[in-house]
């Protein structure tokens, strides 16, 4: 989380945009993201240059090559497009370089025909004056970017400023929750991963997991090509989010992921039964106009609730054997409408529901106080649910208020450890924090998946004293008080 001095620095950048005439919060976030992206590209090349100099080699595939940018009428050397260079220019020249050279180059940076190129085609530099650009650049230059998590923290803090962040779904899932979901599903080098992309937080975490756990994916050209392309896919209806996700993936070393602008719930949605892993926190945006919802999704569940439609969509997108970790509002677990029951029945009877992990109610503060859970399931198209594992997460390592500051209490490591050794869970009692529930019991309870339906509360037997004993004690206390008052009067006399 952004705290202390870093928070003040980000606030200064934000205030500079507002005082400079840019009042749209999404536009502010997008312009800041572009500038941080440009700065990060320069940082990556500086690291590559230092490494090459150490070993007496040339920089392989430099972001900023030698020579000139000949694709523009006014020729500039590529080195002038680097953050470390143009930030030293006079305000007027820096403004001209960024607006007339850096941004056109940025739009051409991705491979021809790539989703990055499509997303960045509409990228626009909207900072209106050299004075504002200079002020923002100076402020951003002071923000430390060495820690790879800082960019995400900054973005999360900026999103908290959006008045609409809790209703339009554009809020960032906390990194420790994303990491848990990635660890639970254990991405594989041959996966095809699809999320509701947002800013690509899930894809970045999956990419990091694969680099750490599967170094063999670099062993041959086919594995590398799969990693740098089809392995990572994401869709978002918001053009700005798609652009930010594209830049995020490129910064993390994935050259050509598929990040597309698309309404996943509309006609022509990308549900084609080919993905092997879904990681998502889809928006809980309430109800949609039924006319805009894909007809084939409505055949499976007649509803306008986005959280139910996204669940059905994710089942559709997975191939048989594919697995998913999806965050849902808690109402999905026990909602009494026909649509709620139909989706739960679909998961349990037609596929394999593996686990329901209940999260604390403050997990997504300050954006929303909605209680949520993680559903883990496997698409089979032939059933397979014989029991469902429940876990009641009471602490996630952060306070459950709007500040969400770190604390010691944290159940998430225990969740992962128990998930990786489920055989040992069979002996757990319903009074424990985690336990199994047989499928038939869930069916008998109308497919209710709320943890409290099955959890047993252990009541401690307390032995109370008899009323007569308490009254005797009060009588003795009253005598003692009267004696004290009598002695006090005697002393005063």
C-alpha cells in the first residue's frame, strides 16, 4: 500500500494535473501511466547497457536503438526519446519531443498486428502545456521505481481516488489475493490463461509464477514463443484498461500477449472452449440490459446479473480439464433466485466444484465492503463433484478497515498449505477453520454454498453460580459498605 512520503508524492502529481486543467480521473491515471511506462523503458535499457558493458557485449534488441527516428518528418535521434535525456531539455523542447516524437513512437512500439499495437493506436498525449509536463515529470522523477511492486501500489492508490471505482469494476485486486489464487491454480508452461484483464494483475502474477517455478520453459523455441504470445490472453471493455494492461505485460517481458478491447458478455464474446486456466475478479456491476447479453449465455442462465453471467462465460471459455479461480460476491453462494441456483447446480452437477474459500468482509476496502469468496472449479462437462472443500479466511495479513495496513494475523499461507495436502483435511471437524462437505449434503440444502450453512459453532459450557449464592455475596458486600460508612462518620465526629 502507498503510505507516508510516497502517498504525498502521488498526491502532488494528481493535484498538478487537476490544477493544470485535466479533471477526468481516468485521463489523469492514463497520462501518468504513459509517463511511468516511458520512464520504465529507459530504466530497462540502462540496466541492459550496464550488463552489456560489464561483459563487453552489445545490447541485444535495444528499446532505443542507435540512429534516428526516420518515420517522422522532423528527425530526432532515438536517444532523445529516452526519459533520462528529454527530462533535461528546456520545457518547450521537452514538450515538443514528448508530444511529437515519444508518443508516435510509443504507438508503433509493439509488433505489427499485435494487440499492443491495436490498443495503443488510440493512445493520446493530452497534457496541454509545457509547464504542466515539466511539473509532472519533475514530480514523477522523485518517485522511487526500483521496487517492482511500486507501480502497482501507485496505480492502486490512484484508483482509490476514482469516485466510480466501486461500481464500474475498475479497481485493482490486492496483490496478495492475486498471488494466492495463482499459487492455488499453479500455472503450467502449456496453459492458455484468460482473465477479465483489468490492468493485467493476474497475468503478471502468472508470468512471475512461471518464471520462478518453470525455468525449463526457456529450453526451446516453441516454449518461448508460447510464453511470449498465446499463453496470456485478456479482455476488457475499457480501452484505457486494455492499453494499460498491454504496457504492463510488455514491461514484464511478455512480448506479444493477446490483450483485446471487448465486451465479454455481449454477442461475439470470446467464449470458445479453448482456455486451460481462468484467473479473474470480474466486475460486480449489478444488472445489464438483457438485450445486450449474448444469447448463448442466456440459454445457460436467464439473468442480467454480471457476476452470474461471468461465471457461466468462464465455464464456456474453459476446455474440459481446464481450471479456474474466480472471485465472486458472497450472494452468489446463497442467492435464492432461479438463476443463482441454476449456476450453482451447473458447477456442482455438470462440472467439478473443488473449493469455496470465504474471504474477510473487508478484503476489498476501501473500494467496496461487499463480502466475497474464491471459487475453485474444474470444467469436466460430466460432473465429478463428490465433496467441496470450505475454508473460512478470518485474516489476510491486512487490517479490514479502509486503511488496509499490514498486520501479523494471516491465514493465506495456511490456505495454500492445506490445499496442497487435501487428503489430511478429511479428518477435520465442522468446527475447524476448514473442512469438507459431501456433495449430497449440498444438494439437499438447495445447492447452498455459504460456509455458515455447514459450519458448526462450538459452544463452551459455562457453569454459573446459583442466584442464592450471588444474593448472599451482595448481602455481605452491603454489610461491609455500611460498616465502612459508620467508621467514616465516627472519624468525622
